[in-house]
C-alpha cells in the first residue's frame, strides 16, 4: 500500500491524516481504546462472545518532544493513562512503566501501539 497523507483545516487547527506501512501517529494525536468486559454464551449459531460491560478507557497522547520529563505518566513518546468507567474524571494510573507499558512490550516495534485487530493503525 502506498502512503497517503491528507490535511485539512478545522477551525484554527490543521488536521493531518496519514497512512502507510505503519501509520505514524502525529505529535499530539490522542488514541482512546474503550475497554469492555466480554460475555460468552451459546446461541443457535454456536458459541458467541460480545462486549457487555464498559470497564473504562485507555488513553494515549503522542509526545514526540518529551514535554513532561518529570511526570511518571509520560515517556517513551507517549502520555499514558487508564480511566475507570465508574469514576472517569480522574486517571487511576500512577506510573506508565508499571501500570501500562508492561502490556505494550509486544507492540514496542510499532511505537507501543497494537495494530493487530485495528487495521487502520497498520496502514
């Protein structure tokens, strides 16, 4: 697939959308993953799993300039946070290296972002 880059104005901001072999997330980009508990059961078509209960949101903000070097929630090119659905006004994360990054080690080569299962992120 050849790289595609499109930009447009949105108020005062220039928004750029870029795809390629692995989409590079622009500085300031925010990724939000909505996380649900799954439920599995038997249906007439067989075993079916589906999202059931919202658990919370995993939020990443791209930071190419290491703007917050003293913060334990910022590092390795990202701001990292988890927000519980029961109390979404404040992150429960205290240190991205212990709270977040361990799960992302397999995705280190793709800038800590899982692209498997999310085709637009891998284009």
